C-alpha cells in the first residue's frame, strides 16, 4: 500500500509518524496533507536505509542536490563521496543524474547508503541501453522504470508532459529545449512520428509506481532555458498536461510532485508558482532555481538562489540546487558544498519570510552567540561550521582569540558590539542580557530537526572506501 493509499484510508504510517516528529506537527496533520495530495513522502518500500521526510508547502522548505557521473568523469567511489557531501551539507533529497558507465552499480550503491530519498531520471538509462535514442521502445522504458523501482529509487522524473502538439510552440525560442529529458523525447517524437511514450504508457507507469510506492516527479521538459523564453506557450501547455497527469496518478494512489522552471525573471517567479498550484491542484512544486538572470556563468548558484528564495516564499515545496558549475561542467565535491550552502540559505530565508513556526529560532540563537562573543557556539550554529571557523581562523587562529571580544574585520578598537556592551555596562544604555541561560534553546524549538544546522549529521563510516568491493555493472543493451 502506498503512503497515499494509507493516508486516504485514515492510516498514520510509521513514515508519517516519523515525519511528524521531525517537523514538529501532529501525525494527523501529516496524514491529511498526504491524503489530499498536498504533500509527498518519497519512500520506496525497498529503501531500507531511508529516514523518511516530507515535501509540501505546509512544511519546512526542502532542498534537493543533483549528483551523477558522465562518460568524461567520476566513478562509483566518487559518486558515493558526492552523496556523502550532499547529505553532510544538508540535502533533503539527492537525485542521481548519472549518464556515464556503471549506472546500475552507482544507483544501487546510492540507495544502499543514503538516508535521504534518491531520485533518478530513467530516460537517461533508456538512452544508454538503446543503440540510438530513436530506437527506444515502450517496452524498454517500462523495463528500465521497473528495474529502478525494484532497486529502491524513491522518486523518478518522468517527462510525460512533452506532447507532440507542444513541439511547434518551441520554434521561436532563443534557447529551444534545454531539458535533457525533454530534448531526448522531442527527438524521439520527431523521428518516430508518434506521441511521447511516457505519456501513452503513463497508466502502466502508475501501476509500477504503486507496487513499489515510487513518487512521481513530473518533469518540466519544456522549461525555459533563458529569461526570454519564460512563461511562453510551450511551458504553459506542458504545465496543463502535468495537471492532467497529476490527477491520473492520484487515481492510482500514487504520490506526485511537479517540477518547475529553470530561468524566470524575478517579477514572474511568484506568479508561476501560483499558476502551478492552481493547475496541479496544490501538488507540491519542485523548482530548479529559478535563475533570475542569464549573465553570470560561474555564479549561477547565486542567481538561482535569489529566484529560489522568492519561489519558496510563494509556496514552492522543494528547491533543486544549482551549483557554480551550472552551464559549464559536472559539479565536483566543492561545487556540491557551495550549491547546498546557497540553497539552504534560500530555503531557510523563505521559511522565515513565511513565518514557519520555529524557523527564526535558529537565527536568534546564532545572533545571541554572536553578541556574547561566544565564537565556538557561533561556529557550531553556522550553516557551514567548518567554513565559518576556517574564515575566522585565517587571521586569528589562536585559541585565545576564541575568547576575544572582536574579530579581524574591525579589530578591538572598532568592534561595534564591544563598544555597545561597554556603553551599556557604563550605564549609558539599558543592558542587554547575554547570559547563556537566557539564550534561545534551539534544541527545544518546535522545528528542531528541520531547522537546526543540517551539517554533519551523516555518518561517513558506512561509505565504502576506494578499496572496497563494489557491485559489478549489470546493465545490458537494448537487444539483450
């Protein structure tokens, strides 16, 4: 039974109870949100290492990290290191977008070692197994999808909304079709003169997903790849189809979230979120960025985090991170770290702006430590403690400076907080109590598990080292 079916039957599952504990809400509220399709708990019945989480606009804004290999770079050990880095720095879910070799082994290893939901894009493997993208068959697609479901994948991007009738709408675009899955399926449609096989076989896919409780992440294969293409007829025609498919999946008791646009001017972001919520009956919105300007290659974790904050404030439930390597190359470990930092900031800023219960507690706790010159506590509360400590210690490395009432930016003479405290102690202003006992107790926050610093919660001990025996690649070709 899927989480959706259980919720509709009035059952609070173990996963729902765990999610309620993490989010600081009542289990019945979780059940009702899942039953209404307003939230999803991606939890494949075969993902034994999973610690369940929830995605929905009434819960803490979540962040996804994309990892994956290509033919040019990365092996299984490298991908597991990316997985660990992503979870260590606060990813709520991880998508394996591998397109290189050893796909089966990498996927199995990720599922085995991940405490967060794992997502995939099965069209990538189908392309690898076919001699040519145009040779992909309906049977091959269903075979790939079922195999990945059996491996324990929690959610899959299915680009079923790319319809034959939509393709002419992309002709006037500046950047055409920028989604990998969308471009592959558009090529297939053009060369075969047939409707998108993921659309025609959608109900068969629903049956597979229901058996393993895989969540749909309905792909936006016609998303805009630049500001000029945002909000065009192609994008919104696909969105209308995604609304139709959302309701079809719900009829099969399958959970659904819907993917959103990549490049959108900032003044259009909120309107696009609101339109998706209306068209898709409130199904959780999962957005890539969006990037609010096209001029900053190398800094697109920043251009997109700006849009992601606005999207989260408007009701997007999960933000897919963008790294500094976007448009330029395959992210490495440091890029994963930087991308996640930008998106944890975006998600948290959106939660604070939306008045999410307990969200501000983290900010208040760190601010109180800062005013008290409690450097060690400030580092521990930082979104990236290692980075904060590293930057402080570059100029003031000694332990004695962990007790100092200044940092190297202002020095002792010009430190504003020291000046303020001294003035208050001299009776010139009312004293601000900075005693440890009076600070915000973050561990008692109503959103403690989703609102405390996410860094460092992933145990690296179970991640295989470079000398470990790894599973062999079991992928076949289309004619096997």
